[in-house]
C-alpha cells in the first residue's frame, strides 16, 4: 500500500481510536439517528424550506400544460440503468462499512426502529400507477409502477439527507459521513433520472404542488427542531411528508395531453 494511502487511512481512523481510548459513552439503546436543530438554527432551516416550497408552488402555477421530458436513446438508457444498479450496490457496501465503523466505535449501540409508513405507501403507489398507465400496455405500465414507486421516496430522501447529514448520531468522522451519504445522493439522483425513460410520465402542476406541500411539512417540522420521529409530533410530520412524496410520484402519471385529450394507447405485441 502506498504510504500516502496508509497515512490517510490512519488519520481517518484516529477519531475512532481517540473516542475509544477516552472511553466515550455510547448513545443509549435505540437512540435518535440525528440530533435536533435548536433555537435559531431550526428557525433559519424552516425559513429556507418555506422558500423552497414557494419555488415549487410557483413552478406548479406556471406549469399550465404537462411538461414532457425528452426520452434518451437505447444506449443512453442502458447506461442510466447500469449506473443506477451500480449505485445501489455502492449504497449496500457503504452502509455495511459505515455500520462496521459505528460498531467499532460504539460496540453497544443499537439503532432505533420507528415505523413511518413507507412500506404501506409503496404498494399502494405501485398499483395506482399501474392502473393509471394501463393504456400504454403492460410493459410500460409495469415499468412505470416500478420506477415511479422507487422514485417517490427519493423526493423525500434527497432534501431529508441534506438536512440531517451533519447531525447524525452517534457522531462519526466526516470521512465516514461522506462514505455513507455520497452514495445515497448518487442513488437518489440516478433513481429519479429513470423517470425520463417512461413515455407515460409528465411533469405536472399537481406533482409540483405535492412536493411544495412536502417542503411546507418539513418547514413545520424544522420549526420544532426537526427531531427524530420518536415523539408523536415529529412522527406525524414524518408520515405526512412521506405520504406527500408518494402523492407527487402518482401525480406524474395523472395528465391529459391538450392535443389528444388523453394518453395514447400504443399497440403492444
């Protein structure tokens, strides 16, 4: 191994060894995954989120007709799918490595488990999109259901990860935070980009309004510190924002072409 590589790894592991040598107490069993925002920080975050919500609401108001996204060719589509699969694999590796480092630094730490409704929302979204896109034939409908459902939580996760990435608990060196979050960002972007492959998808005003509503809920959550959803209020806000991101995904497939009145019905062999 090159000396600069080994030196870099040694510096990266130094905070873990320092924490262990100092006998740093691990977070309690089932503790929050991130630290809440306090005072003025939460207020500033809430203001920023309201501004973002206003931007999406304005975009929805300006979007008078559904916006069609140019579909890539077969070669580009193949690369997009390959990149998406590689990023998913990268996320699995990064999560595993991050978990090993957390266990090394905090041997008795056990992550909290909170149900926020994602696994209930996903199948409903899949079947709704499948029904909405049935006129395109079963192949397009199935692809729409899978990609639309996979993209829905990414609308939530991308801003959410940006909000909590610097406040994760238990505390870890910045290098490991990047190892964990950068693959997540790549996976989120690549998943959403797959929507461009679907002839059944349009960017619609209702979808923009749903995303705006999600950011409004985020702003309310931030005003109360954006705390981990272990208490009723942050849990309710988390669940509502998750529902809105799935509604936004469904609204991408609810549109009428002003020229033809409805989505076409291509012949499927």
